[in-house]
C-alpha cells in the first residue's frame, strides 16, 4: 500500500478533511456521509500504521460508522414519500412536513368517509377530537348563520389550542374524507416531536389565515368571529 499512497498517514488527513467538511454542511445527508468517510479513514489508519493494528481504536471508529449509518438510513426513510402508503391526499394538506413525521402523525389518526351528515363539533361543548377535512365539505352553523367550508381544512383547531368549548356546530357532509385525532393523544405526540409540532402548527396557522381571508364573504360575521367558529 505504501507503493500507491504516501504512507498510511494520508488517511489521518483524509479523515480530518472529511470531518471538517461535514461540519460545514447543514444538510444532514452530506454531514453523515462525510462522517462515515472520516470514520472509515480512521479505521484504515489504525490498521496499517502501527506495528500491530489498534483494535480498540478501530472498534471506536466502527461504532461511529455504524451509528452514523443507522441515522442515515432513518433519515432516508423519513424523507421517502413513497412509504406514506394510501395517505398521499392527506399528506398534501400539511405544510413542510417530512414524510416520516407524517407517518408518526397518522399512527394516531383515523381515516373516515362520511356516508351521511356526521356531526363533528357541537356549540358549547369541548370537542374530544381534532379533525382534518381532506376533501369534501362541512356545514358550519353558528347561531342563525350557516355556511359551507370546503377541504382541506381543520375543524376544532381553536378548541384544540385553547381548551375552550366549540363556538359552532360543524357537520361533515356526505362524501367528505377526513382524519380524526384524539386531542389528548395528539398533544402528547406533538410535545414529544418538536419538528412535527412545528410543521403541524404552521399548517394550522395557514388554515386559520385562509378562513379569516374567506370570512369577508359573510356580512353577518366579522373575520375574527368566523375564524373562531371552527
């Protein structure tokens, strides 16, 4: 090997270069690849340079390589949309959510299709669930006013965030596809996964902004009142 390279010490420099370059990347994929390259170079150096291989040091480099490889595989799985399964329509409703986070979210959710009008919230009662209308429409009734909202949209997000009773009665109309989550389970999931919570909150914020913008079409409600309706 010394005939090909200027001594095994070159692997020390390659390892340092790989580790340093990895710290310059924000992308987790390239960071992990370069760490694996550095660990491999270290292991090669520990084998060829001493009079006898430094097995303990090689074991350490191998563990670093293995842990980084495991993290890389998990990262690739998290970023693979094909593993979402049959929930691609629901996945499109979320803003900047990674496929892996969405799969975690759907483990706590249930898919439904309304064959007839299904009451989701009742005015004056705290809803036990949060709903995402993936497609179709819901009927919102607040006082003497009723209007339809088309999906994708959340139902019960204000009650979910504040713990207050719903201020409107909402029914899913026949043909609507929706996902339902138990509020307690969903809160615990979001507390456990910060990245998922950030993407989930961003999607709810966009949905609320859309409702406020659309509320100008109803003369008997102010924008804030209609946004709070669901």
